[in-house]
């Protein structure tokens, strides 16, 4: 597979900026089911996620991320704690959030928690920051949705200051000011990679470039190709702010099984139920079997199928978007643990090697600005 000529972007030295191919897995800690479909406890679900992260390391996955949620279906409010448990049992895989809802958290505490994870994991921590497309954390922690934009703008700006190291001086409206404040622990391995998760906001794309954060495109429906302008906008904004090119990643839902039919049969009823539930608050259209067939097809946003089907789709969309990283958001509430473990094993042992065959140089040129 070759990349389009427009995929090249020049770095500050005039060369083509390229980034290593990274293939990861994300979970929201979806409430697991037992063999008859009955939901497991929150505690058992969390323990299962630890085992899933350990397996991901063993089968060659590059990154394992946990997204912050605060609901019965996704009982994962403290991802960094779970990631630390995984870090203690692994030695290779990178670990991070997918995403951290920074708007309803404190940037200093987020920095401290992931600096601690970075120490435990010997430099393997990352963080993806988001505004919060799921807004249950706002009333939980006493934040007003009317301040949605201001909260994220100020808190990401403070987070960027914290990553620079050294005493921090900062002033804003959303938290107490800092004056030459030492924030510990000091990162032993330098600043950990930080991304901004973007689901559809050009303002967030530009913000990521302005602050020097990488861009993670959260594509959960529709054609992935419609996000290509975001990749272009990101590189344009980096150039405008005098920054070197930075990588673009893609986060999308999916499920890998031995055959396309098995993957769709396991995923479809759980996917339908989840969208039904969230549609009440987020206005999503209820999927039909026809719309599901489109989304799982080559032009849709769901990566559901056999290892070959999923690998072909990942490689095609990374190329189209000028992205060098793909994180599969695996799992759905009540999928049994063994199905999730099979997904992880197939992803690590078959999907990842196949994507690397389809993209043999292992480097994806950034989309041209």
C-alpha cells in the first residue's frame, strides 16, 4: 500500500516528517458479562481489565489505554489506579488514559497521577485529555456545563505549563492561582506524551497545536475520511505556531473475532443496546442492521470483523488520515471476558502483524498542511 503524494509534510529542516506506527487498544472498562450474559460486579470488571492489559503486553500491543467514565455500564472513574496495577505486571507496553476528562478534574492532580504512573512504569505513561463528550462527571464534581469551554481552555493551558517542569506560575478563573509552585513528582524520564482527544471540534484541533500536544481523532461514526481536514488543519496550525510536526492518532470502536460473522454477531446486540441508552442524553440515532452493515464496511467507523478485515481497514484509514497511530476501543457492556481476551489475542498476534505488512515501512507521512 502506498501513501498519496499529498501525505507529505516538511519538517523544520525541509525533510518529510514521519512518525512510528503505533497500534494500541483502549477500553472504557465496559461492565463484563458472565457466560449467560448476566452482568458481573464492578469490582470483577476492574480486575478483568487488569488481566486484559497484562495480556495486551504479552501479545505485542503497543499501547493500552483506559477511558474515564462514571456510569454503571462503564465503572472506570480511576483509570490511573488500574493502569498502575497493569504497570506493575508488565515491562514493555505503553499505558495511558483514553481519555481523561480534564474539564472536571484538576490539572495539577492529573499531572501528579500520571507522573506517578510514569515512575511506576519506568517511563511508559501517556495521557489523552478531553473536554468530556460524556458529561456525567460535571454534576458529580460540581462543575457547571455553562463553563464547558472555559474549563477546558484554562485547564489544558495549565497542563501545558506543568509539563514544562520547574516551578509553575499560572493564573486563571477556574482554580486557585499558582506562584512559583513546585509540583511533584518530578518526571524522571522527561515530559510524558500528551494528546488532545477531538471528536468534531476544529477549535480543539487548533488548541492542540498551540499547546504542543499531539492530536487523537475520536471517530465513532460515519466515514473516517471526513476527518482528513482535521489532520490538515492540525499541521497548518503547528506551522503557524512555529512548532515541529506532531503525530495524529485515531481512536475507534471495534471487535475482533475469528470470522466476520462471529465478530458481528457478538458485537451487534450489545452495540445496539448501548446506543439506545446513550441516545436519550446525546441524541444519537438508533442504529439499524443496515446502518450497522455500513459502519462495519470499508467506509464506516466500526472495526468489527476477522483479523484480516480489521487490519485492512486500519491500514487504509491510517493512510487516508495521515495518522501514525490507531487505538481500537474494544469491548461492549456484557460481552464476556473470554471474548474480550480473544479480541486482544487476535489483535496482537494477527491484526498488528498484518497492518505492519500492509504498511511495510512502519512510518506514516503526516498529511500535508
